[in-house]
């Protein structure tokens, strides 16, 4: 089983014909990452029209703890994921049949983990009983727990240093309750594959009449500030083809310092490709945009084609890191409490299975 961070806002997903896919994102930290995008990609494949329900700050605080991002920020982040057709603001934390019927949805979908209310109850119990529940696979090697850990650990070696004793001590603080590890919460290592890139990529070439726009940067911990910028870039042309150049990790660390980038270049690639305003990504783009790069994308050889775009959003990756650091103890306590609830459910499920097997063996003996 994979260790993966879990939910703090839901994604009820509707498809034409009206299939509702519901997925609970991000373990208390409400940080949308490529693992969440991948689950939405899978959800969209189950139908035609995907509607995502996003929780309010109040709902998250009640069931998980204070969120890092505001509900307005979360609404905009989810809208920017290219597989999402519509969102429902202020979706209830517990998904009921009334919720599905209200939005004309046939079923809901969640990842193959478990999400619990503040009272330790399965948030999808009702829809499961009625056969209106489906599951999609979690993304191996990504968890919000791990991303938060990288921010708090503040080491330049976090991308390849999972065996480091300091890192392991951190993962125990974040991914282990007083009675051991939950199978659904923890830290794992991301492995990029060509298939995953193909699944996220648009696969579309620039067409005649398209305006090719190139931007470059780290795009670390892909967040609402990046979304606002890319949306502003997208609106510069009637038929935009936006190419994002991503700098290699070493380059980002050279100009950012500290423990940046938080996410490695493979993770950042998927995060950016999931954005609806992006057509293509250059992996390992040069820091300086030269003639060769422009020629590669058939850009005009003339000069004077550089523009500065104001996103209207001052949020930076540093700001996100500060939000996490300022609430470190809350996050550690919240994650341990969450894992304790999950572990109790897991043990109860295991006993139930063992009891069923024992009963079957006894009947067979007779």
C-alpha cells in the first residue's frame, strides 16, 4: 500500500449524464498538489462532466484543523485544474445522497484511502451503502505530509535524502501516531515515469494562428500566485499556446538558496502540466532565454518581444513556507490525531476480515 496524505477539501465530481466524482483532498494542509490533480484526471475519465465540491474554512477547521489556504484560494486552485469542469463552493464535509441528488449526480468517487469526520465516522458511509460510490487510485510517492516535512526540515538534500536520520525523525513526527503508522498517512518517494507525463500532457502542437508565449521559472509548490500569473499570460492572446520553462533543481537552488526547490523538477512538471492555462512544459529550461530557445519554438527572431505581466497576486512560495512554519506544532498534533483515527479504523477492518475468514473456516470444517 502507498503512504499518501489525505483530505481537507472534497471534490464532488459530476459528469454529463451526471456522474458525480467526489474526492477529499489534502491532509489538513489543504495544499493542492499533482497527486490531487491525478485523482481528478482519473475521476474525469469515469464520465463526461466533472464538478468538484470544495469545503469552506469552517468545515475544514471543524474536522481537520485550521487550513493553510483560504477557501477563496482553494476555489481558484481547483478551478485551474484542467480536468475540472465546474466547482461547488461550500460543499459539505460529509457526502450524502441529498448532496448527490442536489447536483444531479449519479455517484461519487474518492481515493482508495479513508476519510473520517471529527467523530471518526466514514464520510462516505451513506453513499457506499446505496451503491453510489467509486474509487480511484492514489498517486504513488506524493503526500502533503511529505511536502510539509520538506518545508520544515530546511535541508537542501531533501529530494534524495529519505534515508537521512533527521528526515526520518521528521516523518515520525508527521506520519506516526502514538500507536504506530496508519497505512494511509505517511511519506513516500515519487518516481517519475514517461507514462505519467503522457497522461498529464495535452499532446497538442501549436496551430496556425496561435500566439506562442514562453514563460520560465521554478513554479515551486504550484500555488494560487502561479495560477493568477499564468491566467494573466493566457489572456494576452486570442489563441494562446503557453509554454512554461522549468529550471532544474540545481539552478533553482542557486538563485533561491535555503532548501529550495521544495518539489523536484519532475514533481513541478506534473503540477504545471495540470494547469488549464498551460500547453507545454520545457523540463530543465535555461535560466537565460536566448536565441536558440526562441528558434526552437519558432518564435520570431526579432527582439522587443519581452513583456512583463502583473498577476495581481503577491503570494510566493516563501509565504506558504512561513504559513507552515508558524503553525508547525498544530500540524504535527493534527496529523497524529488524524492518523490515530485512521489506525483505529484499519484495526477494526482487519479484525472484521479475520473474523469472517475464521467463520468461513469453521463452517468448512463442519
